C-alpha cells in the first residue's frame, strides 16, 4: 500500500490524498460501506461499483464463524469469494468480540467467547486474528484491540489500553504478508494521557496506517471531537488515519476537519433497511404515511439511479409491503448520497473552501442529525 497527501487545507487540518492498494487507487477522505458478512447487504458488487464505492469493510469475527476463513481461503480469498474487485479492509474482530458482553472473557493471551450463532466456544488472539485476516486476504487489515466500553474508569482503561498496545506489538510481529497492510488502533477512552500514550507507543512501532478506535461508543459527540483534537496531531502526517465506526454526516465533517482520512459505518445501510434516507434537507422517513402520494424522488437534488427513476410513494409502498426492492433502493440512494458527499468534500478541500461548504451543507441538512 502507498499513501500520498495531495493537498492540505489552510484553515483546518483536512487533507486530500491517494491510497493505493493492490486493488486500486482510492481518493481520500473516503467512506467505506460495511459488508460485514462478505456482502454490503442487498447490493451486488456491480451496483456498489456504480455507486462509486472503491473500498469496503468486512469483519473477521463474522467470517471466521461463518462460513469459516478456510473456506474463503479455498475460494481464492475474500475478493474472489464475493466477486468484488475493489479494495477491502477487514476489522480484526476486536470490536465484535467485545460487543458480546456476557459471552466473553479477556486474558493477556486473547479472548474466549461464545458464538452468537450457535453458542460454541472460540478463542481469538492477536496471532489468530492476523492469521484469519491473512486467509481472508483483505488489502488492509487491523490490529486486534479492545474497544473499551463507555463509560469506563481510568483504572480499567489504563489496563486495557496497555494490553491493546502489547497486542498490537504481537500483531505486527506475526504479520508477514507484504501484500496486506496492517494498521494500528489507538485506544484510551476519553482520557487524554492514555490516548497520548497509546498514540505514541503505536507510532513508535511504525505501522503503515493508524486508526482511532473506541469512539462513537455512546459518549457525547463533543467528547469524540475533543479526543480527535489531541490525538490526530500525534499521528504521522504521511500515513492514513482511520476513524472506526463513524459515518454520520456531521461526524464525518468534524473528523475530516481534524485530519481523518477514512471512515466506515453501518449507518447509511442500516437506516436504509429501516426506511430512512438521507436528503440534502436532512433525514426523511420514507415509510411514513406522509409520502403515500408523494411522487417526487427521495431527494430532488440527488442524481443517483434511484432518484432518477423512482418516487417516494413507490418506495414507501415497497417497504411497507416488505418487498426487498424497497430496501435495495434506499440502500443504493443512501450510499450514493454519502459517497457523493465525500466527493464534494474532497473537491472542497482541493478548492480551499471546506469550512464554507460545511456551513452551507448543514444550513440545509440541519444540525441535530445524530
Ligand atoms: N476497534 C475495532 N473496530 C471498531 C472499533 C474499535 O474501537 C470501533 C469503535 N467505534 C468500531 N469498530 N477493532
Ligand atoms: Zn438518490
């Protein structure tokens, strides 16, 4: 993987860049649609490509449990298995395993957990996470970390983040596939000194890219922005920075302004399946009765395939009748909306008008969107 910064904003820390993987060149800042189970729910890879996606995220935890990474390896890797020729990033399993709550036990060696599918007992360590990710064959892979829940005491976060750093070292040592790029993940909860220590320790290990993890876990958004304010400047300027699990328009703008290059989030695809779409004027719950006779597009300002061809009334009908086409159409539109927003943001950084563009965007979109 190669990364090059192209242009720095003058009035904030935003930058544009190019990220080159064995599966293509990605303009940053970039949004990665989530394909947890080797599919971005309801869409074919062809459709994803047409929407403009260049890189998607998939999950080690889910693919290890089902169908099993050996099967995906046998298929020729994740790209071939799912017929996606673009880039892929796999998350390490750290986050998913820790979301299981009662079902897991953390030790220095690794994490023992029960499958959410059949209750069977499993163990993932930094080494096994890397091995699974090596079998899956994604372009970018992530270190095995603990995503600390919110709120957490200083004592808990200190012990956890120190262990995550030792795990990062073990991941780095175990990773030998040069075609895959390993990113480190900064943790540390909302404690400044622990975030700083985590960032410094990981940077001294010289990863090819850095993620900021442990945010968007229930803390007020202002706290997340504050953590980014002091954490991102500690990360090397010439390497990509990835804010994990964040993808609402407001958090994307705030992250980019603070120097973030990569985002992923289930938000656009998940709300789509519940009948909510992004529009230039904010979120719209197209399922609502108010749209029964609304023969205008989801977003009159959008030029996606859905907005050029279908009405709110039709899509509302499909969703309420449980027709799968309904959620396919809202998913296509929402991803297009977010990916084209990223494109506009990149142009705004290049043109030197990002902060003006942000103001203009939220004046219409509204500020209270979660
Ligand atoms: N660690 C990992 N994956 C993640 C996170 C994390 O902290 C988050 C936090 N929002 C999302 N996905 N490995
Ligand atoms: Zn649209």
